[in-house]
């Protein structure tokens, strides 16, 4: 049986996820302001010197420029205590510069897993593992 905290955190994660799938940078930015601590600890390589919520906004701006139709399908969600874990499948078409490479027009599908820690009802810490190798292979940047 899920605790009230786990249930609440799972619902907040779902709101965050829905905003990320909007494809609208302003909606995503507002959701980050509302649901994420300004000094969130983001344990994933980010292509910016920014930290906290600003880094998260930067990452989403880059992703939406590179993959305007980016869509994250949550395959599994596990919530316990102050943590929510999500296993996702991500799809998108590369229509903008990505990681220093010109757009390819190629559609990609890759997997990721995120662990999110909540504090005071907001996202306080994020760990992420994304299958960048699969992205780069599908985009033709890395030979198979």
C-alpha cells in the first residue's frame, strides 16, 4: 500500500511529466517554477554552467530546439517515501542542432531512467541516465 507521501509525489511527478510533454517551452518553464526547487540538485551531465532549476530549463530548451516533437512515454513509475522512479521511452525527430551536430531529420527512440527526490512537495533532486549512445547511433553520429 502506497503512503500518502508517495501518492502525492507520484501525482506531482505526473503533473511535471505532462508539462514536459506539452512541447511548449513556456508551459515547461512554469511547471519547473511551480514544481521544482530553485536549487534542485541535478545529477546528470548538463551542457551549461547554470545550476538548479535554471539548468533544467536550459536542458529542456535545448531538447525542444533539437526535437520539437519530443515525447516521453512513462513505462513504469515506482514511488516510495520521498522518491519517484520512472522508466521512460523517448521519441522525437531531430530538426535542430543537437550536441554540436546539425539536424538530420531522423526520428529517434531511446530509453531513460530518472530518480526524483521530493522535499516539501517539490522536486529537490534528480538523477538521470539517458541512452545517449542509442540517440547518437540512430542520428548517424556514431557508427553501429
